[in-house]
């Protein structure tokens, strides 16, 4: 069977679901967007117009969940990279909004620039499990207004995979659609192929951001998938038990689902989560904590309970540098999600509580992901894998190296061979120059970034996208 | 009296807001010395809380409880304390805000708490505060320091804009500007000519102390 790990029992999932409904009914959420409030009121919700607080009855939530698509495909510019959800394996996405990079040339941490967004896309293109590209840093060398559009355009120009980002203002939506249209040719194709999706963060506890909600609601008109990311922090922006913090995060997610389904019935949504705990000494959000991993794992289950595609934050660390703490925390926050069968994990490539990107780490995380997926695939106990005849024919003593089954198995998914981890003998390893996982990853980063750009846009499309970038620079403040 | 001062100190240290109010009211009804109650009682509590925090024994919630107990006692004794102005130790004032377009206020609130715990008079304007409002507060409150928080890379530019506005209003040299928030760093602070940057609440207090020394 597949190897599974779950944080919640079926009964506990139902309890939390009901807790979230109770929160939505009795406490409500703050939604500072008139259009959303009107839709909610028409749907039967009770509105406090002055406070912009909404009590959402459970029937409305049920109705929204009912019409939320259970499956769809995140299209990629290169259809080879299309990502259908639900997925039989757990893919990786980059996580957005870091501020720094560890420069692969100097090994030093510095502020991120737009070229890093381009380079990140190129490295991500070669991450086997990488399916969804969210530009992982916000560059310092471009102004804030057009920054989101420049990031999105740069991602599309340097990677042929599905691109995901935030739409922070209403103005940005048209630019994003124009970029997608430039690539796909028509609005109809944009709606059909879904090569762009947006992340949408609710604001804990139980609030929505005015501009981002307005913009994301507008984006659903194009049926662009929206990844809903609640992120209450246990004890600061959320209650101080993992259980109740999950209930708040889930309530936030349900409120977003309800709003988006009222806006555009049947619009594709992805159930996400980036909740966690904080360091109670300095207030810093802790991503690499086991309590964070537990909550994320539970939220993955909630998403599956609702039958929705799931992309959950994972493979995270609070380490300030690459190395032992980073890798331990990343494995511990990745494995449970993969064993829980979420469709994708977002967090690859970032360290320092997702503030700093490292290309080498991105490749190492890609390998962590493959290891976790192999673990999740489990042990196949089947007639096909029952090699009793081999056992009988070899008998006591002897060996299995000269069995046809063995020869076939070494090239099958029965055995996973890592690319970066070293499995040589000691002398072989010395001869190779004593490589570490990091040095192997570094070599690969250099090779990717010194090589040709893979899967480039056609020159004419690139020209149009560059024009859109120029317009964004001139018009978005 | 010593026992009563100890009780006051402990009410803040334990973060017992009701008790702090009760003890402060007692000072008024019994015509006690409000200034002594503050200096010998309540303020000792907040200082001790700050010390325990530095020692790693107190956590953020403990500090927030303590700071709120102190603020409540202050509110009760406010008018009485003002009568004796002149002989009072004037506390330094700080205006805090999360900049416009940014609704994240936890970090700034923690800084406010630490500042209160260290004897600053904190004027917390909240989150998503319009630039004009911050300028107005600087003019009206005349703080020694204004602290600007931004969690988003897209909103940190407002820190720069506010400094420009302070310059345009001709009041830039009346106040020290300190900046913070996840994407902010020393480099950015230098670039926008802020007076200081800190990446956590404890060093923010040290920074404020240095800037106002």
C-alpha cells in the first residue's frame, strides 16, 4: 500500500469543520469589499455594514463547496508540464514573496533583484517535481507599483511551467490577462488553458484584504484558479492551540471559497494553508516548527475532506543559512504532507522563514521531494512483485543479481536513485573531489544558468510581453 | 506603604489589570501620592517584567499583560499625575504606525509593548495609517521618535514617502525616524535616510534609547 500519515482522524476532521462553521456563523469575518458584501447579503448572510463583518450561515458554505470544482488542470505554456489535480504524486511549487537571495556566485546573502526572478525560473524549469512557479522573491530594483507584473512576465519568459502570483490591485488583473493572451492567442484560450493562477492570502484573524480581494474576485471572471492561503499564527494572530488555530484557518478558507463561488459560480479554487506558530520571544513566524508541520498536515486533510485540489506550504525552514537545520526542518515539514497525499507543496528554495531564496536549496528541496514521494509510494505487495520463483530458483545461498526481475527492477520505480546525495564508496567519493549535496547542487545551478534558455517564448510573443512590462512600468504606481 | 507599593509592582508584573486599576483608584480615594505610586510601585513592575523578558523567563504574552496593566493604572492616575507635572520624570514619546496599504500590525504592537515596558509613552496609531495622519501626529504629539512598520515589500516605500513628507513639512529634524518590518534592512534604512533600523523589538528599544540619549 501507499505509506500514509495523517494528523487528524475522520472524526476530528468533522469536529473542526463544524467549529469553522460555528466561527463563521457566530463570529463572522471582516470583508471590506462592497461587491462581496452585496453578494453575501443576497445569498443570505447577515451583514454589519458599518464594521463590514459578515456572519455566513452554514448552508451558504455548503452550497459554495458543492459547486467548487473537484478537479482541473493547471496549464503550462509548455503542455508537457500541465499539472492535473488531484495528482497521484505530490508536486512542488515555489513559494512567493521573499526579499533576499543567497547569491550562487558569492554564497552571500543580498537583496533580491529582478534578474534573480529570471534565474529562479530557469532553475525551477529543471526541477523534476516543480509544476507551479510563484516568483519566489520581490525584487528591490524595480518600483512597487509594476513589480508584480514584472515578476509574472519575467517568470513566463524564463520558464514554460505554470505561473502563479498574487494580484494585489484591480489594475494588475488586465495586465496579467494581457500577458496570458499574448502567449495563448485569445481570451478563450486563457480561460481554457489556465496557465496563470493567483494566490490569495486571507488576513488573520478572520479578515480579508480590500484591494487583494477586489482584484482576485475580478480575476475569477477569467476562471483563473485561486490558491487560498490562510495563515493564522498560533498565539498571535490565531488562538493558542493547534486545534483552534486550524479551525480559524479553515474558517478563513471557507469564507474565501464562499465569496469566490458567489462571484463566479464554479470557479476553480485550490485549498491551501500557510498557518503556523510564532517564536513567543520575538514574534517571528516559525515555519520549520513541528507544530507548524502538524497544522499544515491537518489543513491538507481538510482540503481533501472538501474534495478540493490542495497546495499546502511545506519544505520550510527558519534556518538563516543552508545546512543541517535547513535540511532537517525541510524534510520534517515536507514528509507528512507528501504522506498525506496533498497535490503540491509550496516552499521549495526558500530558507529563513521564506525570506531568502537559494537556487542550490531549490535543487536540494527537489530531491527531498522525490525522496518523500518514494516513501509515499510505499511497498507494492502484488502478484507482479511477488518474486517467489526467484527465491525458489536461487535457493538458500547464491544471489539474485543474475535474475531478469532484478535487471528490470533496477530501472523501475521500485528503486529511487538520488541525483545529489552521494552513494559512492569512500575512495570513489574522494576521487570525485569529496562532493557534498550542496556542491553538487551548486554545479548544477552553474550549468543551468550558463546554458541556453530552455523553452523560450517566440521572439514575437516576447516582444509583446516586453511592451506590456513597459506599459506596467509607466502606468502602475 | 512599602507593602502597597509591592502590591502595585506585582499587579503589573503579573499583568493583573483589574488589580492594578483597583490599587490606582485606592491612591485617589485615599489621597495618596500618585507620583510615588507610579515610581515606587507600578513602574518597578514593568521594569522587572522587562528584565525577566531579557532573561528568557518572560514571553511576549507576559509582557503584553504587564504593559496593559501599567497603562490602565496610568489612565486612572493620569489627571492626578498631570497636576504634579514639573516634578514628574517626563517620559519620552514615540509614535508608532504600520504604513498605509499594510494591515499587518502584530510586529509594531510588540514594539509598542516593549517601548511601554521600558518607560516610553507610546502613541500607537494602528495599521494601514495614512501618511498624512502620521505627519499630523508628529506635529501634534511632538514625539522624540516615530516608528514605521511595513511587512510588505510593496508598502515599505511608504516609509520613504513619509520621510520625504516630514522634510517637506520642515519637521524632519524634530523627530527621529526608525523603521522595521520583514523586508526592511539596514541598507534600506540608510537609503531612505531613516535614523535607525531594528529587526526585533528588544533592539528597537535599545535603538530608541541611543537615539534619544
